[in-house]
C-alpha cells in the first residue's frame, strides 16, 4: 500500500499589505491616475497583495464645489475604467477613493476592485465639518449601518466588468484567509469608530483612506489613534494619507502607516518631496487572532456582536509557501518638534505651489526682521530639500527644477546656488530705515545666496505726497514733527502700500533682467498674531501671492530661527533674533529706532497668542475671556487691568477684522488662525464698542473688587483681634464678642461658620457716562483713522495719555468720589448683616 505524505508545514497565515502617500492635485485626473498606477506598481514589486490609497485620490481631496459638478464624477469613473483595464491591476486587491452618486445622493466612497471586478463601494459613514473641512457641503453620510444595496454602475464600467450592479453600503470583504473592513478618515477620529464593531465581528484588517492635513503640534494624533485602535481591538490597520499641497492653503503631511496590535510597523516620511511613497508590512494573521483571544472581556462582546454583510471573494492574500517571509517588527515613530514642522512643512508646500504654478521662482520684500527672515529661511530650506531629493534620485524633482530654471541639463548640487536661481529679495529703504536692518538683510541674502536688490523708495513716496499736496494745498506731517494721528497714519501707510506696488513690479521684470522666461511669485511675511490684531496695512507688502508663515505665531517663528541658525548654518539669524521688532515707518531719532511693534500694538506677542487661543480654540467672547484670564494672569494683573487688556484686544480685533477678507493665502498651521477664507467664519463689520459684553465685564470687576475689599477688612480686623488677645493673655470664650470688625477671634473657617453673607450692594448713583472718551489709535501701518469715542476705563495719567484719552479734572474727581462712596456703602452693608455687628 502506497503511503501519501501530508505537508503539515503549509500554513497560509502571512500577508503582505501596502499603503501609500500620494501628492495628488485637485482636478488633475491624468496626474492623479499616473500616481495611483505608480503606487500599484511599487506595491506589487514589494510583494503586496493589497494596496490602499488616500481619500478622494482620483479627483483630489480639495475639489470643493467642483464636487457639485457631474463632470467630476464622470471623469472619476473614467479613471476607474482605466484602472480596471490596466495590466498592473491584476492579482492584487485595490481600493481607491472617489465621489459616487447613489439614488441621487452624492457620497464620499472607497471602491474596491480585483481582477476587473468591483467588489464593493463603501460610502463614508461620518463626515468632517470642523476646521477647514466642509464635507457635508458636498456629501451625505451613509446612515444605513450594516446594510447593503445594489448600485447600478455606469455603462463604461459595465462593458469592462460585465456587472450591472455592485454592492453599495456598509459591508466587509471576506477572502479565503482573512476579513477586510473599511473606515474613511473621520471615522477613526469619531467616538463611534467603525473599527470597533468590525473587529468584534472578526474583521482582521482595517483599511482607512484619509485626507488629514497638518497642524502644528499635532503630529502625534494619527499615530496615537492608529495605535489605540489596534491596542484595544487588535488587528492590522492600514492608514493612507495624502501628501503635499493639492491646491489649497492646507498641507497634507503624508504620515501613512501600518499598525499591528498596538504598535506601528511601517510608516512613510512626514515631510518629503516624493510624489509617490509606499510602505509595506508582512503581517502574521495568527498574531492578530492570538492577541484578541487573550482579551477575555473582548471575546465576550465579540460572541454577541452583530454581523456585517460579507462580500465573499475567492481570493487569498496569503500563500502556502510563506514560512520564509520575515515579519515586520515595531518601529520607533518620532514626532517632529514644532520648530522642525516650520522648517520642513511650509518648504514642501512652497515647492508644490512653485512647480505647479508655472512661475520661475519667488520674490520677497526682505526687511531684515524676524518675519521676513523667517520666510527667507523657509525658501532656503526648500532649496535644501530639493538638492537632497535630487541626490536621492528623485527624477520628478529634477524634471521640475529644470523646467523652472529653464535649463534642460541643469543638476542642482548646492542649496545656495539653487537659491540664487529661484529666490529674489528686495530691501526697500526709506529715510526711516536704519542701517542695522539694511545690513542684516544684506548679510542674510549673502548667507542663503538669494539674488538681492537694495533700493531706496523715497522718491516714489515724495512723488505720491507731492500729488496729494498739489491737489489739496496741504502737506501732512509725522506726529513727531507736529502732525496729527491721522497724518501720521497716512504717511506710514503710503510707504507700506508703495512697497507692495514695487514688489509686484520687480516680480514681473526681474527674470527679464536676468534673461529668463516667466515671472516670480511674491511672498508675504505677516504672522498669525499680527493678522489677529490687524497689525498691518491693508494692501501693503503683507499682501502677496502666498504667505508661508501666515499660520505661525511670533514666538514659534523665533524658536524656528534659532533652530535654523545651527541646522542651516545661518549665523546672521542670531543678530536678527536679538533686534527689537519694528515696522520702521516713522522717523528715526538721531539714527535710532523710536517705533517698536509691541509698543504700537499695546500688547505683547505672548498676550496676542493667548488671546487668539482663547478666542478660537476655547470659543471665548470678551466676557468668557476675561473670566479665564483673571485666573491665568492673577500673579501679574488685577481684575481691572485684565478687563482693560481684554477690551483693548477686542476693540482692535473688531476694528481690523475687515483686513482678514483680503488676507494673503497662507500655509495653515495654527489652531487659532483668523483666516477668513474657510477656517474662521466671522463677520467683518463689528460694533467695536461691544457695549453689552464690556458692561458684563465691568460688573464682574466691580464684584471682584468689592469682594477683595471685604476680605482685606476681615483680615485686618482679625489681625487686631489676635493682637488684643495676645496682649491680655486671655483666651476669650466662644460666646464672647471681640470688639473688632470680624466679630470673631477664631480662625477663618470659624468666622465663616457664624457669618451671614452680605446683601446686595447699594449703588452710589454715579453713572458710567462719567468715563472718558479717547481717540482710537490703530497701528501706524493700519487704516482705521476715524476718531471714535471709546471707553478707556480707569487708569493712570500715563495710560490715559498713551491711549489718547481726553483728560478731564471733572472726570477724575467723579471717579475718585465714586470709589470712595462705594467703599463706605459696602462697609456699612457688611456690618449690618454681620452676626456680631458693631453699632456705629
């Protein structure tokens, strides 16, 4: 009898899966399809049997209102048809993202196909509407949980697949060796994430196509979510995210990754110029099953979980000869520091914008200050990344560089040399500019290698003022030379606005001067704090084509320059950091500065950052902001001082809000950005007096001050009681009454035990109309020049002069009387309600 041997080592338990980061471009269907095919080719070459990609990878995520157009869905289906027929898309399971209209409703979907057959169209269950996201504007969430319907596919697809309908809905795919489920972006962030019930129902591989943009200090979020999802539920998680600038203000950092049982086993680079990057992982399915079976409480819930509809597929991701496949091991997942996020994120965003805009480089009005120097340093960092990518063999990057510089055989090898070809800086001096800023701008341009042009613009400023004087017969003067506030503002604004005009003139003609084709993109350099405060001239040189630092605070930019000083070898940044920030729009005093930013704004940059976070992130209006700041700043400000600071901020914020409507498109990074385009939706015409809100603050200040005075009186009387007790060497009885305002000689808790809270305060009758008026003084480079009455509140004579308050002896007397009368009334009411009150 012949014996048949059985191979007991055949397991079929290891699978190779791939995810990717693609630098897609909204509405670029040809380019998007080419990048998808490139990722599929790389995935197959790496041995992967499953490939996933980013959210909406076929049309691009940021199509916005193009999603309303039937053409967008038509061209998306045409790309699907090309993918179904392509020879690369054979013997590998693939999912792609596109919009699909089902029963006259448009959904954000993943389409899964294998060997010219569509297996499933899975719509997004939970849409995202916070931050810059507006998904419910174009799509509808699928709410038929664990339900599937028939979807009639277009005829161009039916001719390829032979199918008339395909499954559409919330289902999972069951292969011969495992089960695959799907989430789409926001579903991972939501408290009711789909991966939990799917994992309980036996789904072992969760796939998520995402379009998650970056924000500063949030690089850990995706990692933690993926690790948490697989740690709690077990399993393998494929997270695919978009990379780059796809045509809008946001930057997608990539960070695609593969998680397994609470660890990360593969990830793409966070900031890279690669258009297509894939990562693969070899997963042991038995490790998933063992991990889950050891969690006994999970097994109890899994035993009674509701079943998902399963799409049965006669296909296996594993094979019988997988014993020699090495398994993927956990890797160290490092998070970039905020300074590194500024160093690399905007640089990648600028590169995408430059190569896709068809322009020949950048032009920056370089003042030698922190902000413009930050923009210049980011461009230099971009050149560093380009040279590095070319050295690493990135053919697409080399192709783009050659097209931009108009030289077919050019190979960038030195970042300074490349910067000299791409980057142009102009120092536009006036009689108000100092020699220090001029020298710092020149030295920085030399160290980064930019094409630098120093010019003096006094002649054009004089010409503009000459036209005004000829027409009106009047000559405006600076305030230091006897002019009014209105004249002072106008003289500063004309300098700032003429710089913008000259910047665009140079941007159009500098390449002509250098014998090259094309024009230059003008870069802005206003930070997020100045935008929030409105500390800029409308249509000055902060108005540009794009602004790489518009989403960062002043404090973060300073830390970024400190890092760049060493990492990019730019010693001059140390001198720039040590100089006081100034607009240099007012005359110098014997060659030295008399104008600084923080003095002009009436608040520090640190305070501005705090105001911004409370206003946007904490959703605070004036009253709520005051309520938080009296505790946050209790060690350095009285409640009255906090009130004045909050009022001052909201006055300037509301007066200047109209400037946000024309804010230069900026790299989005900060959570408190005032960007009016999509992120921070508010009116731009305010009643800047905030009468009701400021009145609520005043009432709160009054209560706090009253309470403080009462506590001081109690502490004073308690101290006197203690002294009397010590001098008599007697311990008074608990029934005895001390001749003091506290009515008790015990400790604070004992006094509280016998006191009755005081009743309402008796108003003195002094009205709020006694408060002074002042002239609103916006930043000298601002545009608000109308004199308006503003409640300045109490303060020293120095403060009143600083903010332009009209001093009045009558007001001063009235205010002092009001405080004195109120103090007496409060004391009397307190004594009348005290348990052991003294008869006066």
